[in-house]
């Protein structure tokens, strides 16, 4: 039920026979035993994946093998396509694929009825076949294969959607950084001229302080007062934010993020491993999207906002909607990568506890090992 690799099964058969002090039969007998065990295991696995299905489930699975309306591509082939570029259009297309997988509405927990290795093996074999070939399978095997493809396909699409979001956020950060650098370089000569000018004015003021001369006359000795007042206005335009951070440029890419963000947040089943600060903010954004609210409520979650973002998100009038959403989606990306937030149905961003041995099985193993140890001592 865990593997169909002949060498592993043969080694298991021989080990079992030796443990029972039974004479090992000829190799062809062992081969037949392994072949029969694989056949029986396959029937159990196909039954485990197909028996829980209702008539509606089977109908929706059969429709995967049909051609899309007005296309020569089957629905299954379309669902298995990967996104080409990290942009909002391809993101929305991929979200539609995830919605189509989710619309199958398979029985809850069906993916846990079969060992992960066998499930992945069935999905890979089914992925290498044409829809025409899958349709020729006997019903139990066909539905089991389509269920395996659906489970693996859903996990793949979720992971690709998260990866797309990660890359889009990365592009926005790079674009903001590039604009910041480009603006600074373009203003380099003007900034240098202003620094040299104010250096001369500073020397004139220092000399006026020493001699007791009029400081305003000292400034006018360098340049006319009207030109000085104009240079101050020009300097304010040239000046970068106090933190000299490019993050304020992220607002230029908000429209790109906004095109897919509502669908992105609605389609993913996000869960928190520990702190829920970011998920509380995501839920607030979902509510704002549902009600078409343009302003962020004053009591919206804010614990997730880092000091770097705080200068842009928090204003005198409350929260800035653009930077609140940009900050929340950026922090969500970080939390997904760190494992603090996981996604139901994902393979790469699943709950960390799924990597561990279940508590019940671990307890049973401990008891078995303890009993074996006591028997050996006796």
C-alpha cells in the first residue's frame, strides 16, 4: 500500500520469510508473490479513491475529459497548464484554474485515504496519458486516477499561484528600487550644485558670525535673496524621504496588485501556524473588498505593520489604503515563506505538522518498541 517497487517488495518478502524461519522459494515464486500483492494493493487503492464518490462527483470528473467549449483542448489539459509570466493577467487565469479544481468538491479527507507515494505515482501516470486513453480505463481505475490528478493538480496550482504572487511582489520591489535609484541619479548634478551653493552660503554665514556682520547681507553677497528663496524650493523638490527608502515608490505598482488581489485572497484557504496578525489583516481586506469600501477602518488590525512600512501606512487621517494593502500582501508573502502561515491543499506551503508522524501512530510505535526491548532483555 506504500510502494510498488519490485526490489523493495522482494526484499520485504525475503526478510519476512527469514524472520519466520521459512525456506526462501525460487526467485520466480517471489516475483509472482510481489506481482500479486501489487495487483491486490492497486485494487484497494482504486477502491479507496473511487468508492466515496457520489454520482455528481463522477459526472464532474468525467467532464474533465471533454473538450472545452470552442477549443480543441480538454478541460483536464487546460487545468494542467502552467502560468507563463508573473503578471496580473496570468494570475487571474491561474486563479480560474484553481476555482475549477475546487468546483469538483471532492469528499473531505479523500487525499489521506491513500499513502502519498502511491497517490503521486497514480497522478504522474495519469498525467502522461491523453484524455482518450484515460476514458478507456475501467470505471474504478479511471475515477481513482482522475481523483489523484485533481488532488495533485489542486496542490500544484495553489503553489504556482503563491509563487506568482511572490514574483509579482518581487517585481514591484525591484521596480520601486530602480525608480528610486534612477531619480537620484537624474538629480545628481542638481543636488551637487545645491550642495556647493549651500556650502558657499554656509562659509559666508560663518564669516558674518565672526565679524558681527548682517547674516542676510552675507547670503545676498553670494546670490540675490530672490534666487536664494527659489533655490530652497528647488531643494525641497530634490530631497528624498528622510529614511532615504524606496518603499514609497511601491505605490506606483498598486494597480497591478489590485487587479488580482481580491480574487487571490478569496480563493486561498489561509491558516496561521502561530500568530494571526497578518491573517486578521487579510480578513479585514476581504471584508473591505466585499463591501467595496475605499477607506480602511480605524480599528483595522495593525500589529503586522513593520516600522519600515509604518511611515507610509499610518497617516494623520488614519490608514493609507494603498500602502495598508501593499504591506499586508508583502507580509503575507514573507509569512508563507517562513511557514508561519500555511495554505490548505498546498504541497509546498502545507501545515508543518503534516511532515511529522501522527501522534497516535507515534504513540503506538513507542509502545511497540518498548515491548520489543523488554522481550529482548528477557
